[in-house]
C-alpha cells in the first residue's frame, strides 16, 4: 500500500506543480493578489507530497519490498541499513525523485523567504520553479517511475546495490551535488522573472545573490566529496578523471562561479546586466544538460546511469523547452541598453570581467571536449576520445591565468583603480612567492639534481604563494595591522578571502601531488618489503575475512619510516555475495602532507600478490581546499547585508508598479 | 615530512619484492607509465589502460611493454595501436582536420573573451569623465524600492 | 549592444540540441574497425586441432570467407554458434580464430556443438587478436577473395545482423570473385 501511496502522492505533487506554474503567472499579469499568492502555498504543498512520496520509497527499501522493481534491482536483504536508505538514490529513478524533492524544497524555501520581495516577482519566480517541477514530475511518472511493481510474482531476493555505491560517499555526495545543481534553479527563476518583468536594475541581482551563494556552496562541497570518494573507492588513487559525468558537474560550477562574480558587479554597479542574466540561465541549463548527458547514454562514462533512449528524448525535449524558451526570452527581452555607469583601467569591474573570461573559457573548453566525440560521431568523422591530456592541456594554463588575476582581487576598487597602485602592492608578494617557489622544490627532495628539481612544483608554488601573500597583504592593509579591526570586516570580504585561499590550497594539492607522486606495482611474497618515498612497506600476509554481504582477502602491510613504525594498512579484495562483483578496497593512511595508498591486486601464486603502493604528497589539500572554498561561499551568503531591511509581509500590487512593469 | 619523494623513483631498494612489469632500462618505465595513462581501454566504459582490469588492457599493456623494449618511439607505438584500434584509443586526440575545431576553439574563445573585455574597458574609459551625472547609485535605488514597499504596508 | 547579438546564445543552443538529438541514435561503445579496407594482418599460428600444423594469412586468401573470433569463455559465442553452423551448412566458408583459449576445452566445445569452421587458428596469446583490433569476443570479419577485410561485426551475428549487414555484401563479393 505504501508504494501506491507514494505513487499517488507524486501525482498530487504534479497537480500542485501545474497550479503553481500557471496561476501565479496569470495573476502577476492580471494583478490579482490572491492568484499571485497561490504559488507560495502550492510550493509548500508540493514539497509535502514529494517528501511523502520519497518517504514511501524509502520505506519500501527498508522493508525489502522486492515487488517494487526499483527496490528489487537496487537492494538486497543483506544490505546494511544505511545503504538501504542511500540506495533510494543509488540509481536513475530514485535519484530523480531526490532531484524532485530537492527542487520542491528550494521552491518552498523561496516561498518562505519571499517576504522581502515584491509579490509580483516572487509569484513569477515560483511560477518558473513550478514549471520546472512539472517537467521533472512528468519525467518521473512517464518514463522513470520508481514505484513500478513486479507482478504477479515478486522476486524473493533483490539484485544488489552496485558495490561501488555501498559506501559513505553515496550517502552524502548525491544529496549535496543535487542541492547545488537544483539550487541554481532559483537564480534561473529570478532571471526569467526579471526578463518577463523587463526590470534589470540591481534589485533582482541583490535578491538572487544569497541563493546563488548557497547553491554554489552545496555544489562545491558535492564535487569535492565526489572527488574524494572516487579517490578512496575506485582503488587506483586518481581523484579526477575528466569523465563526462564529472565534467557535467564541473561545468555548472564554473559557470556558477562566474555568475557569483559577475552578479556582484551587477548588483553594486549595474554593469554587465545582460551577461549576468545569461550566466544565470546558463548555469542552470548546464545542470540540466548534465542530467541529459548522464542519463541518456550518449556518452560513455564510468559513473553513468543505466541509460534509455526514451528518457534521453524526454530530457532533450524538456531541455529544449526550458533552455530554448529562456534563451528566446533573453534574446527578445534582454537588456540592450548599456548601463549608465562607467568604469575604467584596472577597476574591479575589469578584473571581474577578466575572471569571467577565464572561467567561461574553461567551461566552454570542457563543454567542447566533452561533446566533441559525439559531434565527430554524428558527422561521421569516426570515433575519437577526448581525455585528461586534452583537458589538462587547456585547463592548467587557464586556471594559472585566473590565479594571477585573483591575487589582485582585494586591492581593486570599483570604477577605477590605478594600474601603478596594483603593481606596487604586488611587488612584495611577487618577490616572496618567487623566492619560496624557487627554494622549496630544493628541500622537497632527498637528493637534489636537475632531474628531481620539479618545474611543475615551481610554477604551482609561485601561483599558490602569490594568491596567499596577496590575500594576506590585503587583509593586513584592511585591518590596518590591528587584530581588533578584523571583526569589523564584512562576511562577504572574509568569504572572498577564505575562498581564494581555498583555491590556492586546492591548487597546492593538485600541483604537488602531481609533481611528487610516486607509485610502484610489485609482486610481493609474505615478508617482502620495498622502499617508496622514504617509507618502507613490508607485506606481512593475506587473510580471508567475512563482511556483512561480502567475503574478502585482506592484506596486511606494515609501514615504517626508518626505525619508526608508522601504520599498518589492510587493503582488501572483496567479492560480493549477491552479484559476485569483485572490488578493490584500497587502504589509505592520510595526513595533511602525504597519503600512503596501498591497493591489493591479483594473487600470483605461492602466496604472492600483486600490490600497488603509492605515496601522494599533499593530496589531501585538494579536498581541504574544496572545503575552504565552500566555507568562503557560506560566509559570503551569511553576510549581514542580505538580512537587513527585511519586510515582514509581502507588499501589495500597487507598490510594485514602481519596480516592475 | 619524510622527504625523498621523486628521488625514490630512481633509488629502488628492493628486498625480495619485484616489479610486476620489468624493463631492461628503468627509464622506459616512465614512458610506459605515460603511455598507459594516455591510452584508452577499447572495451571499458571510460578508463585508461593503467586503471583498467579488463583482459584486453592487460594484453595491450604487454604489447606496449614489448614495443618499448624494441626501442620504438612513442609516436610509433601510438601509430601501431591506432592502425588496429582506430583513433578511439587516444585520450590525447591527434591534431588533424577532424580535430582542428577541438584544439583551436578553446584558444579562440579565450582570445575573443579577452578582446571583448579590453574593448568594453576602452569604450568605458572614453565615457568615464562625461557620464558622472547620469550615473545612478544602485545602492540607493534598491533602498528606494525596498522602502516604498515598507511604506505601502 | 545589438539586439541580434542576444540571439547568439539561442543559435548556439539550437546547434547543440541538434547534435544531441542525432547523438541519441549513436552507440558510444561501438568501435569502428581501423582495418576495414585493409588486408588481413600477417600471422603465423598453429591450428587448433594440430599444434604442429602452422597456419598463416595465405591459408585465408583466395576465397570469400568469414573469420569468426570465438572462445569457450565467451558466453555470447554459445548463442552465435548455432547461427555459424547454419551458415556453414549453406556453404559459407567460416574460419575460426580461437582467441585466448584453452586448446582442450576448445576442441571439446567443437565436438559437443558441431564445428562450423573450415579450420580454426589457435591464438593463445591473443597476438593476432591485437593485430586485428579485437577487443572482445565474438567478432566476425568478412574478407574478400583478395584477403581484404570488407566488414566487421562486434558482437553476435544472428539472422537479423546477417540480413542487414552481411548478406548483400557477401553475395556481391561472391559475384565479383566469379
């Protein structure tokens, strides 16, 4: 019964979404306040029904109801409880339901926080969000119904959740990522509402800024978690593969980052208005495009969902309506007037524009690289692959350029900044960074020679120290060297500072782990040992152990540094009972300055095993940097100025006449 | 931190353990590692030869090892493989008439972007002096809108 | 700014949509052969039945033949085997390439299921497989009388595949030969 209840709840949610999409929009044109208010309650109601539907599906998983096809395919009685719950979003249908749940959650949040908005605007925003909800609810009900039963004879036992997904990573990564993806629907809706209203002054920018920040924080954390998950779970120590699915999440992040920066100029100075509107549309469009790429089967990926052309068609139609429609609206109603304000020289406006050029070029490059194999195939130019060498070739210089500009962020002023002023401020940091970058790679290695002096490390350290010293110099100047005045700096300033330093930390991890990563694939018999990166790894033995739903070979490896015992690592080779899949579970000893990474390969006879040893310096900084970036975004979103002057009640139609229409 | 990261590649002190893939000359190993990370497993979803456990990847790794020992250059090795498995296995696509757009467009986009930024900047600089009067303080404009809302309540 | 410039994103998106739409019909996992139009690669390998009998590319040339890559560990090959038996009965010359297999197991398999092959090449190491660009069994190659590869199929050949991909080309090649 619960299953049917879930299905019906979803249908109810669809109906409410339809009302939410239509009624407030009509009201906003006809001027009926009551009609406009309908969206708010519909959003809340829709959230309740989708949540109910989601709860029903979760119940089916917990109760091992294998008469539900989706449960039977993705769960199993042996599965531990936390994975039964996270298995709800472990495959296509359920993850789509999670998407719908989060979308209705964001809509409700908009409805609740819309007190300070003019009613016409919030009505239109909610209407756009409702229209998106209609699309996803229809997608679920028509092509991807998670509540479908296997009747009349349900299986006694379920298949299993893909062992790769039986991990803490599945519990946290998709919800975070979707919060980010879907969160960008809010600034999208604001942009559409602004286009409909034809009002492009700073107000819409001011209102959508906190939403952008929050969505962006979730996306940042989600991507970092995903990268960390791939690192420890896939078992070969990579943390980013430029796989289409990863690119699908990274493109909205880049566009969203560009949006965050450009909208600050739009809000403060009224410049780049059409560009900011376009970015708001683009960011959410890229989220939708990501959904298409992941679920339609047009590209091969390690992480893609089971695909189905019928779903592909549906998303493509949905995509063309939403994106095509909004771009058409943009083309017809977008602002063509140049803003009245002006700026010059190395003003903050110029720097933000350059920042946008780097970010959007990176995004476009990734889009082209990701879709090029498809394009070549469609044009019958043969099958080609575009992989990490291509993406790194462009991405590294683009990001380096971005980091050079980023150093100046705090020093630039709106309207105009003297180039000479920036050069003067950059003098000390550039000398400090240069010295650090040239000397540190000498002490990073045991035996210094031309072959061990890493140029990669020099370049990355130069950039990292540049960003950090410039940020600190700015902080020093802003606080006039007094600790007491630090608390006087605004949340958004701290946010910027921490996010920029976070980027530097992340780059440090990427650069140093690439430059100094060492790896050996060895045949090890019990008792054998090897030297790697200043550590001695000794292989003790392999034992057989039993887990809740798998049996495993567990290796014992002891690590010493000189005479000091460091850690005992136990990598596993698991064989899952239900499907018989074999999984490599690496064991990692992580510290801030290095990870020891051991994974167990194949048995080679005579009790010997193939084992891969890796020492990865500073690799942890990658995700630490990601978290700092997220923290920065959070601080900026919590900035006091977004909360002041909040209105208790929504205003009546007449007053909005001033701002809209 | 225990130092000696890159150096360890060259000072391999092995006690009993042996390399799974053996080379007559250790400098080949670095090339081997680069090649197997830049070549794609033809059978798998989206993995390079280094990370894939598929039998075909194992075979191709051995083939690459054999070719390296025969003193073939990286170019020759890639040629050898693409003549059998097509360009699909190259993660770094060759620059040819099929891929001009792929390799050219990122640079073109960056250039166009920077050009627009410079042009906007220059146009603004010309107007910078004369526009002060029409300039609207956006902060006060927002305050005005918000305030009008408050008053109407 | 020019109003027309605002249409640019829409135009780009339209192009993207068309590419995606056409892309839906394509199978990204299917690899084209680099060898279609090329001569069958040179090899020297033993026969499956007789380890002392050496086979090379000259044994294949001179006739229009199918070269079928198979192995006992390949599940789909079981399904395909019935079709190959039928083709052999109709007079199509099929040559087996036993790929990375165990000799005894392969001989037993043919005893049990019938042997559609004129002869089977025993490629224990998979070296000829690599030269052919084989990335999984079963695969089937159609060669003309000159020993040139004219078509390749990755995956099972059944009635439907035979009719759509092989039948006409095979008939044409047979006619050309005469």
